[in-house]
């Protein structure tokens, strides 16, 4: 079914204040103020206000002032303002139909907001990126963007943001022709904004609800919501809104067979869209006009109008509009008796439609929806399950260590007469175990084996020998501003890794409590403590290895001596000393070691293997590394852990 309706895509910008152009003296005043203002933050604010004032009437002017604001923010290092300007430049390009330029600027905004941890603003950018993917017909990607935004808005309890994204999710179901589900999402957006008194957003929601009702042939319900929307847009003087509703009312008359009325409304909307220089809207409205011309038996005018619309849609890359134009073109050529052109247009329509709504895409959309619902349910019970798990774990640990303590106490009693000289040493062991039990029962629940380090790393892979007595595990925990991460490599079967982790955790806690500003000395301190620790006294330090590092905000501190490498911005670095390094998205951290203590040059060979992965995609590195190790006959002796930011 060809879509004749324009539904509203919701931008973050709708929540910004709009300056009425009827008050042109205020705009002139802002422009005059800008000439004499010297303070950068005030200049940025003034540039923003001018850009917003032009946002709905002159896209080129609005873009010009946003670019000036961006240049100022970049020059003065105003990161949050720069992100805001990138965002506004991005969706201004989007309204102008320059989708590639829009996406580039929005991604810049997302990177900065992510770095600054501005969650609500980041969610707004994800929403707008979803609009671009939707315009390109990439519905599964668009839905993923929307759910990313929705999860953040839910996390920060932003009801307004949640409703905004719900509206855009509804649009995906609208384009998939699942109109009842689309209405459910549109109504969520409508109700929230009705309650908050946001009339402009209510108008957008009303239009979308009406559009879905019209596809269900509930024309009276559709007209009621269209009129509510038109009344609001007319009252606030929003030209783009008035034009969209007129275009949609034209489609309503078309469906009712009143073609003369339909043409008048479509032509009226087209004039406004041309005035605003909005190619996306122009292409869609010209498609509607072509459809009306066919019904009025004005075939040549129909084909000419549709070909112009197709040229615009191809230029700006909006797949769904191209699809619909081809469908109408096929009808136009058929009515003219040009069956060859009609057949070619129909083939183009089917080809694009299949690419947009193939089975894989539909399954992906359904999967994303189902996953979101599952995640919501799982999040509600996750904390309860985790608490129960931690309580059970602590109980088992307490029982286990209590049993060990009891055995040791019995041993002490039986040996006290003949070995009085050991009483003091055993007493120290007992006290050590008691202190460890008390500390661990309070804190062990925050020690994790998840190698992503609290979602700091997005993915990991590791290689370890498939045979032998080697064990390799990764742990981390947070202490204040630091996240302490360490891999434990045990090379002998008698080494109990959980005991090592237990001791390492407590020694690091003690060290940071007493020496919070000397974190670079952790490795040296832990090594010395393990030599004297009663629980690890009989473990030869050649039989195990600890590869630690520390994360603080976006920085990583290497504590692993020669077993650490970092790929950053396409440059491969070996960091042999205790040095803080900045981490960025897609940087890769490598930890590596060898099982055999006797193998000479093992670490040197492993460095070469890791370096050989430099230009290889992260998802392919595991197989390549395995092949390299096998060809060098190192696969039975080598350990590699890789983590990508």
C-alpha cells in the first residue's frame, strides 16, 4: 500500500524555545547584540538564539548561525556547547535532506556527550540518528537507535524523552503497516504531552494518530485528530506543521474520492515546503499530487510531477519515498497505455520494497522489540536475584572457611604439647583467616569475573592452551574512583586460583586504604605480600602470574611490565613502564604471557604475534592469532587476552 501520509519525526530540537518571527525587532536586537558582545559564553548563547529563531522559517540561515556557534565552541574548548552545536547542525542538515552531513555531525555530538556522560542529551542524539536510518529505509537500525535512546531515558526517569522515542518507534510500526501497534506508541506520546501542556508535541502526536487511523479507514477519527493538530499549528504560527497537516488532509480527501479538494490541499502544502526548502517534504507531496493527477485523468502532468519527485528522492537518498513514487509512476504509465514503463516502475517498486521489508529485517525488528520487553522484565528482577546469589555465596564461603578454621584449630590442639614453638605462628594464621573472612563476607559481592570491566570494554576474546594444568581468569572490582582489573594465570594444578584471588583482593583493598595516592605501587606491594601470606606461602611465584591494570575515568594505568600492549588510533604501542594512558572508543588492550618458565624469548615472540594483529578487525583477531601461534608452535604455551573499548 502506498503511503500518502506525512507523520511527524520527533527531534530533540522541539524542546528548545522558539522565537516568534512576528517579533522581528527581538531578532534584530539579538543580531545587533552579537556585534558588540565579547564574552564567549554569551556570544554562544546569542548565536544559538538566533539560529533557533530561524529554525522553522529559513534552514540556511539557521545552519549558518549554528556553524558560527560550533566554531566558537571548538575554538574556546567549550565541549558541551560544541556537542550541542554539532547536534543542532546535524538535525538542520536532516531537515534540509542532507542526510550524510546530518549523520556525521550527530555522531560527533554523540561521541562528546558519551565522553561527558551527558545521558539525556546522548539519548536525544540516538533518537535523531534513528530518524536518518528510518529515512534511508534501514528500519532495523533505526529501531536499534530508538531502543538505545529509550533505555537511557528510562534509566534517568525522563518521562518526556521516553514518550518522544515511543512516538518514533510507533513510526517504524506505521511504515511496517502494523497500524494498531503504531497507534499504541503514538498515544503514549500524545498523553504525556497533553498532561505536560506541550501543545506543539500534542499536535505532532495528533497528526500521527490520525495518519494511522486513516490507513485503517477510520476517516472520521482521522479527521478529528487532523483538525486538532491543524488548529494548534495555526495558533502558534508554525508553517511546517500547517503544511504537513494540509498535505495529510489532502490525502484524506483523496481516500474519500474528493480529488479536486485533495489537489487544493496538496498544492497549498507544496508551496510552503518549497518556501522552507525542505526536499524530503517536497518529494512526498509531489508524489501525492501525481497520484491525484492520475485520478483527474491529467496523465502527462502526473508523470512529469512524479519524475521530478523521483529525482529529488534519489538525490537525497530517501528509499521509502522512492519506493512509493515508483508505485504511483507505474499506475500513471499504465493509465497512459505505456505498459513497458509501467512494468519497469513496478519492478523498481517491488525491488525497493523487498529490500526494506525483507524477512530478515522484519525478524530483526520483532527481535529488537522482544528483547526490549525482556530487558525491562529482567532489570526488574536482576537486583533481587543478585542479592540472593551474593547472600548464598557469602554463606558458602563462611561455612567453608569456618570448616578450615575448625580443622586448623583441632590441629593446633593436638600439636600444642610437642610443638609449643608453633603456637604463635598458628595463632597468627587463625587471626589472618578470621580477618579475611570478615572482610570478604562484606566485600566479595563486588568482585566480578566479567572481562568487560563494568561495561567499559564492549567485547573481549582470549586464547589459552587447550590442554595441561593452566588456568586463566579475569577479575575486577571498584575502589573509590579506580577500577582495579587483573588476570590470574596459574601454571600448576595445585595452585588454587580462588585462594589467590581472595588474597589479592584483600591486599589491594588494604594498600589503597593506606596509600590512596600511590596506586602505581600495587603490583610490587601485592607480590611481596603473597610471598609472606600464610594462605599462599607454599605457592612458588614462578607457578602463577598476575597481570593487573587500573582504570580511572577514561585513563588506563599499566602495571604488567612487559606483558601489556595498546592499539590506539591505528598506532600499536608497547607500554613497559608504569604509565597512565588515555583511552578512546575502539582502542584495544592486550595482556599476554607464557605458561612455561623455561621457554626463552617467549614474551618476545608473543609481542610479534600481537603486533601482527594490528590491521585486522577485532572480531577476526581470535582466529588469526590462533593460526599464528599454531604455525610458530606456541599454541600450547601462550596466553592472550584482548579487550576493546
